[in-house]
C-alpha cells in the first residue's frame, strides 16, 4: 500500500587519488578499520564521482534492499531536478528495487514516503525541491506523498548513512585514474568536453565494476548509472528554478509569460496542484506542519473539479486513505509521541499506534520551539545570568524535548549569542543613526552655505549686468545735461559771472552734484 525509502548522497569519490576522507588520506593496512569523519567529506576537485544511495528498509512483507546511482559531478549536476530524474528514470524502473513501488497486482502504491537530509538539493522547504516532489506526486499518481528531513547536523541519523559506510569500505584503497581514455587537454591547455565526458563515463563504469556486488546491509551493493542530461534539460531546469523562486506573484507571472509554452504549461499545472494538495496542518488539532522538515502532499486536501492530478480526476475513494492497511488515517502524521509514564522518552511504535486512534494525534512540539519559548520566558523573568538555577532549568528542558544536555546547551548558547548580537546591533544602530544625523546636519548646513554663496554671486553678477546695461543711458543723460548747461551759459545775459555761474551749474549737473 505504501513505499518508504531513504535517500542521501555519499561522500564524493575523488578520481586520480586514494584520498577518501580527511582521516584516511593514504593506504590502509588490510586489517585496519576504515576511518571516516562525522560528516561527509568531499575534496575540492573537479573529477568527482557522486553516488546517490537509496535504501528500502525491511517491512513485514519485504526484505531490506538498496541501489546506488553513480554520477559524475561534471556530467550530472547535483540538483533537485537530477534527483527527480534519477528517481523516475532509474530507481523506479530498476529490476531490483523498482518492484518496491508496485502493489502485488502491479498497480502503483498510493502512499510514498521519502526521508532526505537537509541539503539545498533535498531540503523540503526549498521551492525547487518542492516543485519536483509535486511533479513526482502528479506523474507517479500517489495519493499521499510525505517528505521528511532531519534537523541541522542530524542527517547522520538517517539509516542510509549505514549504506554509505558499506559503500565507502568497498571503494577504499582503490585507484581510478581520471584519464582512462587519455588526457582531457589533447589540444593544448583547454579541456576538451568530449574527452572529459569519455573519461568520466569510463571512470563511472570502472567504479561500478569494482564496487558492485560488495557485501552491504545483509545484502550486496547494487550500482547503476543514469543517462547524462542534455544541455536542453539543464536549461529547462534553470528556467523553472527562476520561475518558482520568484519572490512576488508579479515577477512570477512575468517570467511565466516569457517562458516556452511547454514549460509554462508544466509550471502552471504543478503550482496548481501544490496550492491545492499541500497540507499546512495535520491532525484534528490542526497543528502546523514545520515546512523546514516536512512536505506533505495529499489528495484529501483537494478532489476539486479541474485539478490535473490523476486521482483527483477520479474523485474521492470510498475508503479514506491510510498509511497502511488497517493503520491510521493519512490525515494524521505518525510522528514520535511522548511517553507519559517515562518523562524524556518516546512511546515505542506499537504503543504509540495503539494509543493513536483516528481521532487522536499524538505528537511532540519541535524541540527548538520549546527551548526558545522557555529561554524567552527566562530572559523576561530576569534570570538570563542566574547560574544557580541554570542546571535545573536545562535538565527540565532535556525531559521536555527528549534532547541530551549538550544539544540543549548548544541551542541556549546560540540564543545567548543572538540576543547579545541584537543588543550590540541595537547600540551600534543608535550610534550610527546619531552619527548619520550629525553628518546630515553638517551636510545640510554646508549645502545651505553653498546655496547662499551661489545666490550672492548670482546677485552680484546681476548688478554688474544691470550697471552695464544702464551705463549708455546714464552717459547720454550726462551729455544732455552738459549741453543744456552750455546752452544756458551762452544765453542772453552774456555776463561773465553768469557765464561762470552757468559753467559751474553745468558742471554740477554733469557730475550730479547739488547746484549752489
């Protein structure tokens, strides 16, 4: 009825060296255990093989099984689209693990559960990751699709990491050159893409020849390789990624209008299904789903006319879907639940399912929210630096969150750092604002002085222009006045005194001085 599998990318296998991880960069003795790091280790190198491992755990009717999809980083981009192509085109059609997706009558299972890590190419909250999961939900025809991820740094708890370890031991102390078909630069210093493709393809086949069939997880390793995506496929994924990551509806509509018709039709279909099938709450209490760790797509959220999902077109089933035959309804997510008889412990799966009826949703609040709320209350109460009560406070949180003391302390230290940085940022912001205000006032004063100076200069220049324009008329007036003065001096009296007086008066008029 349902299929559950785990997926994770193994640490990259570097060609042309025997360096597999930071703790084992050289040959190891045959009786020496392979040493690996706590987290995946990938050397910065272009010739890297990147296996993606899929683990199907044992159930009541099936045994454990697994498959490794071996790719080359330079040929197969590590992206959400590549994972989608691997799942649809390789894993689901594989002779060994493909039947896990089918019911005994060869029909496809209606409930698909996938456990991933928190990387950017798999994180459920990533818009492009959610797009391709929704596309799989449509194409595969699942009634329910649940994708979950661990907390930051907790991907090692995914059991597929054990498969990664088996595969790492199988490829340990093996040397695969990156130039099996000759140098990648046959014509000088530039890399020849055709030769690079030939070399990496040969390296993948050699890796599979060496590692395939090695013992792993009570079985043997099964390795396959996907086809190399064409450039058009990569360009298509880039266009889709730009559309779904658009921050605003206006930007998204603009990009959709510019996209090719086939891409536009697919994106509109996927977005329509995502908007109607994506569950935001679960259980009768309508608890919010944390989108950072969980993506849940359900036909129960829809069954609307016009929905392009194949099962919505058929209408709701007579029997509501369950996680498995006789199990709880898919409207409730069987998250781990607290054991009231043992504080700090979870109910075992059997007891949890017995306690969880269709009308009851047992769950725990995400530990981060519990710690954050408790610490905020402690800060409000003024006990942020109360060391005497800290141990009892942290111990109580370990019981409420099911975390150990180190994890609780790590989160609290982070909250302390955030608060300290915010206070420092607040003080810095105040000082910066004061500095900016003073600088702005000084700049405004300087600008005002410059404006006044320019105005004075303009006024002075204007006075000079006016004086220059009036000079001819003033000279003409002075000439006329002098002529009148001479005319008066040469008048009928003819007396010298009069002439002298007249001359003096004309001179006064010419100079503008008062006449005696």
